[in-house]
C-alpha cells in the first residue's frame, strides 16, 4: 500500500532522452555602464538569443547592475569581440559550464560534521519519500497535504509544521518555483528537518512551533524540477507546452500587473509569463491555498538562487510599499543574523530597486492579497557557481538562512493580529 501511495506521489515517469550537455559553454558576467550599453546588450540578445541567468531576461538589464548569461563556445567568441569593441566590461564566470554542473556533486568531506552525514541535493522521488516519512515519524508536529497537481499530474505537496492548535499564525515557505535553483528545495527540507530535530530542545524553535504554523512547499514547480534532474540541469520554467516551446515562468504568472513590463510574450523565453494571469495549474493551486488561509498567514518567504539578496515588494512598481520602513528594518535584522554566522554578504531592498521591474511574481501577489511580510531570498552564491552551488555548500547556506528565517518568524510571533 505504502509503495503504491509513493508511486502515486512520485508521479509520471520520464521517457528516455539524452540529457542536454553544456560542454565548453561559457557564462558571461557583464557590467553595462550606460543606457547605450544596455541597449546594445538588448540588441545582441535580439540577434543571438542569449540565455540570461540573472536577471532572467535582457529587458531587466539596467546600467551599473551586473548581468549574467550563458552562450555556446562558438557564440562566445563573437560576443567577446562585440563586447570588447563596444568597451563593455565583462568577466567569464564559467569557462566550461558542463564542468561546473559536474562539480556540484563533488562533495568535500566535512570534518566538523559529527554525524558524518553528507548533505546532498535530492531528486523529486527522494523528496516525496522524505515528505511522507517526516510526517509519519512526527505526527504531532508535521502533517502532509496535497494542494493541487502539476501539469504532468504530480501532487504538489505541502507540509504543515508546528503544534496542531486552532487560531495559529501562519508562515508560507515556498521553495523550488524555479526548477534549476536546487538550493531552494534543499533549504525547505533543511528547515523541516531542523524544526522536528530541535523542537523541545531549542527554546526559540519550540516557541515558534508552538505558536506558528509553517506551511512548507518543498518543491513548487515539480515537473520542471524533475526535468532539471533528468534532461536539462538549467531548466527554469514549468513543463506545459506553449506552441513551439515548453514552459511558463511561474514567478511571472501571478495575477499582479501580469506581463506588464517584461513583454515576455515569446513562449521560448526563460521568463515567459504564460497565456494569462494564473494560467498555470501550479500557480492556481498555490493562489487558491493562500486565499483560503489568508486570515492566518502573516508572512510568505519565497526561496530562489542566486545572488545573495533579500528582496521584498514591490517588483511591479517603483514606489515603496506602505509598510516599507518596518519591512526594511526586518530585512536588515534578518541579514545581520545571517551574516553573523559565516560573514556571508547579502544586499537587500525592493525587487524593483535591486533587480528592476518585474510583474507577476509570487511575493508581489501575496503582498497585495494582504500578507504584509513577503520576502524573496536569492540564496548563495554570488559569483562562481551560479545555479550550480556545490553540495559541500548546502549545509552552511541552510544554516545561515535558517537564522534569517527565524528573525522573520519571531517578528510574526510578536504581531498582535
Ligand atoms: Zn528564482
């Protein structure tokens, strides 16, 4: 029976295809200084269809903000010549992207890890099994539910973590909306494991779990995540076909100024916003769940990588949110806690100020629905590994992030309503 249930939860299997390889592909970091240089980057993207890592599309490139993109080895020669000719500063972050991909799994033994456990990224099958097992083993603290199904029919799992009492405040932890950002689901798993391990031992965690329910979605975009494990490590979107290309960026699909700025109407683009607001079943499942629980949910934290940033709304407008001052202070306190552990440097601010105008994002949407503490973490790293953070860095990344999340949760705990 258990086996059957697990099979159902793990969901559709993938046909046999050869996974995409990135041998000798390069990752560029450019720093355009002027509007004219930005215009040239957009022109280049138009001509050569650059694969933007950060920001997600050339529409969001602005002067004096670094932008990263990936190209094939052949194209990189031409691009380098163009950039040199135009005097645009650039670095090559990865000389061989395939090697960077493989380096993720080269685990360095951790001397101080007393349990001897090595932290690894988990494919969806393992995360689904883990979710079952953590709920089974901790019935008083964790319960599991399905909030909807993905396009390919996989159940979207949500773990409710905390003492089961009525009238508790809630915090949503949303991981894995972008498939290739593997450190994000790793953090949601870390959070749940730490919560059950330290309840009754760590004063703060015990207090939090007694009074707050954490609604944890370990992987939002499961179909994309499975694809990133089996076929294309750098897949970002979901897997619903849209004409000649596949996938919608779920973090552009929410019903908040939908498709207003990016003009990502090309289904082949990484930040394609979909055919309409909430056109995707994954977005619908999440939005419906939040709407049903709006009375209790006080904070929403969305986990992404990379760039080491703590972001808050708005992304769809340049003005400050009404409670900007208090949210800004909270971000500063959260980052003080985070950097206190290993000295990791983060920047913070509104999405529009830090990465430019973005429409249809999950945290902008939840903020407008009434959740006044909506944050987006862009986890490690800043420069070398991009989406391909080695497994040896999972533990420190999760440890420091946990401290920041606790600061936000403690703030929620103190709220009167
Ligand atoms: Zn992301």
